[in-house]
C-alpha cells in the first residue's frame, strides 16, 4: 500500500474558480520512500471544496526542476 505525505504546497489561482497546485510530496511504501513534485489543475465548487481534474508528477530532482523553470521562462 502506498501512503502519500504532502510536504509543501503553493497555489496559483486563475480564471473563474480555477487553480494550479504545485506540491512537494513523498510516496511511502514498505520498500522505501520516493519524493516527487506534483502539478495539479483543479477548480473550486460553489461549496468551497476543491476538485482536481489533471495532475503531473515527476521526481524532485534539482536538474529536472531547473530545466522545467528554464523551459517555462523560454516560452514566455
């Protein structure tokens, strides 16, 4: 069984009740732990609850993060 722990999150709101959540998470299994970055897209329903639609996860490695930031800056 996999247990997930969220270490840190940041939220970016946009449009009508939409958001991106960037989080550092740890997946824990009997075999060990795996830290990763998750970028999720979602929306807020009228009751205030968050609903998630899509997510992308990748290893929390400095090289990957630097390349992602660089790629985002280059397309702006």
